C-alpha cells in the first residue's frame, strides 16, 4: 500500500540518502527536472539540503510517496512568499522511481499537492515540463491549462535542447 505524507525538514534530513537515490534514479531515467546525468550522490545530497533549507524557511512543501518503507516518489510545492503572489505556488520536481511507475503514483502525488495547496489557501498552481513527455500528458489529464511554450528552454542528457510547456490550474475549494 502506498501512502503519501508531507516531510518535515527533520524527516527529510533523516531520509536524505533515500531521497538522493530517488533523485539519481529520476535523472538517470531521463526526467526533465533540471539535472544532467550522471548525477553524483554528493550533488543529489546538496540539492536535498537546499530543499530542506527551503522547508525550514516555509517556502517549500515536500510530499513523499512510500510503499513498504521505501520512498517511491515525490513532488514539491514552491510557495510564493511575496504579498502580491502569496495566493499561488509552483508544483515542481514531480518524479517517481522506475520501480514504481505506471501505477498512478504521479497522479496521486499531484492530487495531494492540490489538497495541500487548498489547505494553505492557495488558488493558483503553476507547472512546467518538457514538451511531449509523460508529465505534459498528465497535466492535461488533471485539468491544467497550457498557456505557452518556450523552444530550446532545457537541455537533455544528450545535449539536445527541448521545448518546455507551461501550465496553470485554478483551484476551487469545493473539489
């Protein structure tokens, strides 16, 4: 059975090795999440330390999916702290370990992101991803509205530049 929970900074610190392994798996399998393979364990740890710092500063929420004590996926909610944008956040760094893919876990993680966003009083979520990837399809299925694309926005592991597409979803509190 898979459970999804919000990790505190302290819990993320105690599980940093597992989180690092999850990130490395995502990068190695071609996820468009800002890193290039091969990603070293130290670079993965450094990334998670920055996330932990953001959690401590209340600018990030980390949701983690677990099954039988193993971390299977995660997603983050990047909170906008400025007064004119504190109604919105970015759903970011959604990834699922290869061993747990094709089970609906990404959809469940995104559902939980929306639940947390509503709990925080947010009304707008933003997300971006590589064009023609699985995440783009998921955004459409979840009701996100595509509002643009930028050619050559991100580089893939083979050096090729890819188009990134941008989405938003307005949240209501009756869902």
